[in-house]
C-alpha cells in the first residue's frame, strides 16, 4: 500500500489517484462525488468509473430482468455522465445487479484495481443522531483501497 513516507509527504499526495470508483444512487451527494472524482482524476490524468447497483431481492434469481430498476439505473448513470461532462471529463459507467450494494462496490473496486472509492453521503438524522447508512458503513469497513467520503452539509 503506502509507506509512511508517502502518506505524510504533502496534502496533494493523498489525492493522487489514477483510478477512482464512484457509486451513484441519483442523490445530490452521489453526483457531487462524481464531480469531485473527475476533478481529482483530471489532475492526475486518471480515470473515473461510475457504478449503480441494483439490489436484487433474495426471492429472485440474481440475473432477474428488472426492467424498471434498470431504466432508473440508466437514468442515474446519464446524470453522472452529465456531471462529468460539466467538469470536461469523460466517465465510464456500469449497472450492476447484486444482493448487497456494499459488497458489490467493494468487489468492483478490487476487480477494477481502483486506487480509491469516492462516496457521496447525504446528511441524515433519522433518530436525532447522524447516521452514515448501511452501504457507506460497509464500504468504509471492508474496502481495500482508500475511501473518500463526501458528506452533504446539514440543513
């Protein structure tokens, strides 16, 4: 991974990612994450890969045809591509089907040899306390690469 010397050199060294994975769900936070990842990758002449994960219920086969969810996913990927275009950057996107989005994101990062995962997280307080959510929590715990978390401001 990174040696201690590499980790403490400069602030810029921390964001020197050549390959970034950005999961998108259509939220403002995830689109902001795409813009952020593009600005980082632009500086390093890197690449950004965007994924939308369709979670398949256990009652269905993993490769079930989920037309409505697929259309929604394609629309979300189109939003992500438009956000990248505003940054004058081109991203590549994929729709994934999985039982669990968190596992799929971590697996995709490993498969693509991503240098980092950039996660956009909305500010949520369902019970009065800030809550990260199931997917970001899993990614932070299990990712084998750095995870950059962009939390939206509180309202």
